[in-house]
């Protein structure tokens, strides 16, 4: 596989961009080696600067649910762009987007558009704090909510200890306001709320964890968190940046039958363009300026081109049977990968929810962060490169979910499984 142009681009990038990239995971530091540079994409494929073609299971980290460069999405973008790229003035498309989100996700009675998932989660937490008059909040191991200071915190020892910063530049004072729980642990959550629930502004969670690969909730777990938050007046925030419109048309909250107080969305509602949103109960959302005193603003929020792309994508995924077909593709891929691993004697398991999936080099099913970090990361890294050499692009980290699109047809999935069969044989039994 020729990589000359990507290698040269990476050398240039390293002189001017931190680590040669504009987002850390792209640098391949988790898996080793150098990244390729994407030139274009079409359907289930991405093509690099050297002309190599890859079956893409990253999909711009989730939003390309209908495939890359879908003609209906592109036409919507072109039509909107002809009228102007940005106004900084209200436009009709942002109203239609808010109406669409509110219709598809009924818990979002009022919606505010922003420009990224990070901005959405940051704003939702500020709203929860302002509405409750409380400062501490709860997050979960393995969940990522963007790079705002309050979220870059991990737990100390034990469920009830205060967090410590995981990045220089995060003030300790903010870390002291962050409590971290183990995901899928009922008892730990109960103990924390018994101890300090009446002081907590919010609990924020990825209902399906996509930043420890893919961890689904245990039966009744999200309902348990809902009950605890209700009892203690704590705002329940679902971070549906990954799960929204992907694990079900109405997101994880529809799939699992749990109603959060606030929900955050990311790039999927822009069809892959930079966008985000948060929404929720009317009494909470109407505390956001200018309706209320809690300030949040953005020049590019509701950008007409991003709104047009997102509306076209949301229109496509409302076709009857769309999510059933997407889930069937995910099941076929995961079942095929597990069978190929068994044949090669490799300890391997998968998790999947809707159009998301996770790959673990572990003999047993994984549904906790502790199990995820205990899996064989070295084996994953070798598998990643063996698949890349065969034209299959997986997330370049053992702790990132994979995504399937409607464009991944039976032939593409069969080709992926055959490549995996060779890759498992190459890395050998575990």
C-alpha cells in the first residue's frame, strides 16, 4: 500500500500542528504508526491522498449514518450555500431543525442550537447548575463529554472520592466539583446519592458508552439513575452525541424508555458538518438567555448550511425500516467477526447497539470500563494495522466505538469479515 503522500503531509503537519493533527486520536499514537490523510469519501469508503481505498467504520466519528457524500445531503448543502454561508441572523432552517428534533425526541420541548458536542454538553451543565443553584455534578468512567474543563476529570480511588484533573490547565477547584462513578454499577450510584445526592446539580452520562469502545447499559440501569435523580432534584443529562438518531430514531432514550431532563446532540444533526444542540424540559430551557438569566451564545449557531445538511440526513433516516436494517448490518458484522476470531483461536468479543459496535480482545463480554481497560490492547493495535493493510479503517484506538452506515451493504460487510479472518490468523491465537 503506497503511503508517500500521506507521509509527506504528516511531516509538514508536524511542523505546524500539535502532534501533526487537529484532534489527538487522529495521530495514531494509541495504535502506533502514522495516520493517512483523507482526500475524499463516497458511500462506505474513504480514499486517502495516495489513492488507497478503505472501508470506513469511523464515519467521521458517527454522523455519516447514510454514508459519505449522499446525493440528497449534498444537494441540500449546495442549495443552502447558494443563498449564503452564514448570517448571524435567525434563519428559517434553524426553526425547522428545532421542530424536527422536538418531534423525534419528545423530551426536547425546547432546543438551542450550538456548534459542537463539546459546546452542547458544556452549556447543558451550566444550565443544570444555574437552575438548581448547585455546583457538584456526576460523570462516569469511560464517558467522554468533550474537552470542557469540568469533563476532563477522572475518579480517585473509590466511588465517592472527588475527581482529579486528567489534563494540565484544568483547575483543581473544578475537579473538586466533579464526582465519577463506575458505569453499570447500581450500588455505587445508590451509595453516592445517599451520601450527597441533595448537593448534586447534574448527572451526565453517555447512555451507551462510546468512548470505552461500546458499552451498553445493563437492564434497568438507566431507569435506576433516573429514579435517583428524580428523588434528589438532580438534573439528568443524556449525552446523545453518539447515540442520538443512531441507536434508534429517538436516540437511546427512546430505545431504553428513559426520559432525561436535558439531552445533548452533536455532528449527526448537521449531517457531518460542525454542529451541536441541547434541549430538554421547557422549564429548564427557558432559563437560557434571552428567555432567562443563564447566558450562552454563538455567532455560528444555527448555521444555515449545517441545518440544511442535517435536515436532509434526518429526512433520510425516517424512512420505514431504516434503523432495523442498520441494526441487522451491525449484527451481521459483529457475528462474522466473532466467528472469524473463534476459527483463529483468538480471544475476542463484540458489543453492539443499533448502528454502533465495539471490538474487545477479551474472551468474555465486556460491559464495564474496568473490563474494557483489562482487554488485550496490544492485540487490538496489531489487529488495527492488519485490517488497515487490507483496506479496512477502524477507529485508531481500542477505546472508540465503530459505526456502520446504510451504505455498508452485504458485499462490504463480507469483505470486512474476510479481511478480519486473515488479520486474526496473522496476529495469532491469544
